[in-house]
């Protein structure tokens, strides 16, 4: 397994290189530059700024310079926020997003898992139809509707929780954004768990367990639950990478200092280094969590062999 | 400056007149909302929570280019002059000044008690260093040309002269002599701009770009920087070394960065912030019904218009067509119904300014029918009819819903009055900007916020060859009037020259005026020490909180 893991991690390097190259080329091909503003700058000032950020060099040299810096873990200075580096922006924002994202995933697993398994066990009942209908509503309701509603109820009307801000991960500041982010995931997890539990409950080894006269609770907990997790894990890999890198909507509505918003604002502002930095980070996290998902498969299902 | 959104409007500098002194008496304020009871004594805790529209791109005074940056810098630093509670220029680090008869040489006398936040004395040499830093091309100050009024500033910024050629000189520790390239009646307003604020040379030498971090920043304003969490909040605390600290009531100011106007509203309603930088125009009526006088809406020194390209068909050498498009629009109902009455319809380039008589065109007083008929006649004269309709793209930045609906209504107005088919084409701001600078666009979004309360800041954009003259407009007579105004020392005569110049713009149908911008704030009734002002600069230095219950 160690050899497999190392091989996968080494294999990630060319993938990340492709991501960096594509992002670099696409960004530089887009019209406009990072320091083009509504007010025209004097040419000498523009030259001075471009020289400071090496934008006056040929593109290939800028590319090689960026790769050399990247190899040292230096993602460069932000063009949008002067006097700030991309490493600093990520170091400040990622923990916020990771805290909210992982809390949201934990909520999704707890609530969605319980609801989905219950719906499968009561298949065809009102509970099943009711919860699955709610799941469809949960998946279909955008976060930009849920988040303001939560603020309206819990912050403005009831004054139970703050309407935003981030005070070092204090639970009161975490609850609303995490729940707003979790809602569609709760619905996804519920639907996935319902489907996979029904599949597993219809399989031969469960029939055997029933035939042996095992009590239903034991059948579910000891035999059925583990294999039902397989489809969930393939969903969770990219989902976790997605939520820990932030949600622009949640960050904007709750005023949180995450990095999700930069996926859009940095691109619009042609902040080359910031865009490439967070793209590489997102790519690396996707690769990492997919690898973890594959490792989990092998742990859950003995039939899976990692090669 | 041009812009598509409120926060990018900020991209240009703003300026105002400076003011002085602290606030001893409560200023007029709106009556409290039913749920808030306001007392008459100062609140025990003087901590102000302000919402800020965006993360400042820099809090280095010489590098800052946006409104959020200016708001924070107004609290951290102070120039020779500042803006008072009403947004007027007044004394700050300089207590007095005098100018020569030709208006080209000024001498400023600095307060001996002015100090940096580390206790070091603030001297005239600090201003010399800071102003040279702005115009030095190596600094990369995007607003270096803002110093154009100072002798040799532009030549230095263009790399043609050394920085010590700048027209500023420290006669002694507390006397600063400034030479100007021409009479500049708005100099005191200019000197309240953030790029003229002094910066502390030893900190910059020691820490380089990192000097703006809270642990290194030395400033001279009413507050010092305690915390700067990117994208989240900026915390300031009272600067006890400030020369007028005795009149500063607030002990702490927290700027919460809330990019979304609706998020600012939510936080205000939840009682988390006492002041918002803006609110969505589309929510005005609802907010007024809920919050009453806490909704503050006042004229702002900027306007929204549409540009027409004078170098390309169909507008090139086609005055009747340009006039037809200008005249056809029903500005009053458009702003009333489509912009919730937040903004006022405009007929001039210059927004209202004291002592300046807006040259409102005669056609604006015509009845709707008469104006429409005239527009149709001009449209026909330009060679268009129902069978040969004008078909154009209106290029604009990406719009919020309210702005999009407004422009759709403008297009519908043209269709119903003239039969013209105008389609809205939204594009990224950077893409629009590039196409504008290449003069590739025919009919386009345009907007301008004045840098300082003087007509020149608006007139310069239509000067032949100006970098922001996206219309490619050129009229030698207009240029002559602007030049003449530039050499005029008497402000009243200058204003008359600008009024004549503006009439020429209307005669030439140089642009399509739509509406004047407006400030939009939500303010708690217990927050005092502020007044609406046309430059929308409200320094925390003057503000204070009254005791209150509820939020």
C-alpha cells in the first residue's frame, strides 16, 4: 500500500504541472492585465510596476520563474492585494474554509447517513417518500437562498447566532455557514446511502444472514453498513476537496475570510499568481482526497486490491 | 474614473475638502427606530462597527487606489489638510498657510504638536519624502498623476527629472513650501487626498513592502492599526499620540469587509454593524419602510452616463443621431421606477456642486411629447426610420440585476420613441476597459466619480487626447475653455469658464447623461458625529456613540 501511495503521489506531479501550465497560458491569453485600471497610469509607472512583478519579461521566462518558485513552495506575490503574498492569503483563508467545510461534511454524514439508511430500511413508507422528497428540495435549493434565510431566522429575528464574521472558529460563528453549506450535501448523502443500502440489503450475503436468523439490527450494523459506504466514499473524495477550498456564496453572505471568493475575483482582476496558486491547491487537494478515497475502498472492501 | 460597480468606482481617487477639529456637540441625526431607545449621554463603550465594501487593495497611502482603502487611510493618516464633518477642506497637520498672489507658491505651517504614532515628531521633511515617493516611478504609485499640480511632478513620474526636482521644500522642521505648475484653487482639496498623506520613512526603509503590517505600521492619524485580516476585518484603536486626540471619542473602530450589499443589510439588521458603506438600490423602499430614517441617501460627486464613439460610424460626424439618443430618454421615470429613486436623473456632466451653476440644457424643460418629437425628427435627419432602424450593441460591464433592468428600460425607451434596436452586451470589466482604450466600442457604459470637488476633475475627461476620453471627443474650443480655466486664479471666473465648456458638450451631444450617483448608507440612530457629504467621506475621528438600548 505504501508503494501504491508513493506511486500515486509521484504521478500527481505531472498532473499538477499540466494544471499550472494550462492556468498560466489561459490567464495570459485573457484580455487585460492585472494593473489595468479605470484610470490610465503614466507609462513609466506602469513599466516600473511590471518590472517589479517581472511582467516585462518574455512569457517563457515568467513561466520558468514561476515553476522554480513553486518548487520552493513560493506561490508569489498577489497582484490584486499589494504587499500580500499568495502563500499568506491561502494560509489565512484555508483554515477558515477547512473548518467550515469539514464541519459541513460531518453534518452531512451524520444527518444524511441516518436519514438515508432509515429511508432504505423503511422503503416504500411515508418516511421514505417524505425524506427523499425533502432531499430533492435540499439538493435543488441554492445556498444563496438558504444562507440568507438562516440569517433572517437565527440572527435577525431570534438573535441566537451572529449573522456572520469569523472569530477564530468560535462555534457560534461556525454553525450557520456550516449548516448552509451542509444542506445540499445532507441531501446527497441521504440519497446515496438510501440507494446503496437498498442494494446491499438485496444482496446474497444479507439474505444468508437473514436465513441464519440474525436480528435485523445486527444485520445492518455488522454486515450491511460497511459495503454501503463504497459509493459514498467515491462521492466524498472530490466533495471534501470542494468544500475545504471554500464556497464563494457562503463566504460572501456571511462575510468570511476564506479563499473561495478568489476563484472568481482573482480571475476577474487578472491576479495571475493568486489564480494559479488556488488552482494548484484545489488540484492537489482533489488528487489527495481521491487517493484517500481509493485507500478507503481497499479498507472497506477486501475484494479491492491496490496496484 | 470609470467603473461598472460601486466598489470599482473606487478605483479612482476621491478627494475632498478638508476640515478640522473634533466634535463637541451632537450633530443632527435621524430619529431613532422604534426598537432603539437613544439617550443623550455618551455610551460607555466607544467602539464603532463599520461595514466596508471590499478589501482595500493596499493600505499604503501612496499605493491605495480604491474607496475602501481611502476610508481606512482617512482614519490612519492625515495630510496637510483633511475633510471636516461636512466634507469640506480644513486644517489638519498644517494649521495655517498662505499663498503668493499668482497662486503658484504656497507655504504651509505645520503644527509643532503633530506626532507619529510612535511619538516621533512629524516634520516638513516627512512630507517632502512622502511626496517624492508618490511621483518616483520606482514606487509604482498608480495615482502619481494626482500630484500633477505640484511643479515638475509629471516630468518626474515620467522619469525625465530626478525626484528632488519636485516643487516641495522643507524651509524648516515645521514649514513646507510648495511650488505649483499653475494656479490650483482646489489645492486644499487635493492635499486631503490619501496619496499626499505623509508616510514614515524609517519604517519603510526597515521593512520594505511589509511596513503596512499592523506590527510595523507607524501612522499619524486619529487611529492606529491593530489587526488586518484579509477579507474579514480591519481593527483600529485610538492613537493617543494624535495631535487632536482630546476630541476623538471612539476608542476602537472595526471595519468588517462585506462585499455583498445584502450581507451589509443583514449585518445591520442583526445589530452587528452601526454603519454600512452601501445597500442595494433595489432594497431602498423596503429598507425605508423597516428602518425609516436610518436609511441615508444623499447626492454623491459622480455620474453614470453612456459614451458614443466619435471616431466610428454611426456616431462619427453625426450630430443629429447623437442628439436623438440623448433627447429620447425619459430620465425622470427611468430613475424613479427602475432605480427606486435612489439616484437623481442627470442632464449635465457635472453633478451639483456649491457655487457652480449647472448648465442644464433647454431641451430638458420640454414636455415629453415635444422632446420625443424633436428626437424623432433628429433621428430621421440622421437617415434612420422604421424601415432603416438604428441597430447597435450597448457594451457594458457585468451588471447587477437592478442595473441590468435599468439599461433594458433605457433600450426599451429608445425602441418606443425612435424605433432603434439597442441590445445590451455585458463583458468583463478588464475586457471592456481594453476595448475602450483601443476605441473599439461604439456605444458603451461610462461613469465618473470626481476626485476632488472641482469641475476640472470632470472636464478633463473630454479634453482632446486624454487617456480617459474613450469617446475620442475633440473640440478645440472646449480645450481652450478648459485651458483658460486652468490658468484662472479667480474661482468664480473659473466656474463660469467650465460652465461654458459644459454647454459645448451638450451642443455636441458628447455623451448621454443618465443619472447622478448617490451615497447609500444605513446608520444606527445612536451613531453621531457625521453628515452626508457629496464626496462621501466620513471620518471615524468625528464620530461617537450615544447610550442606547436595542439594536
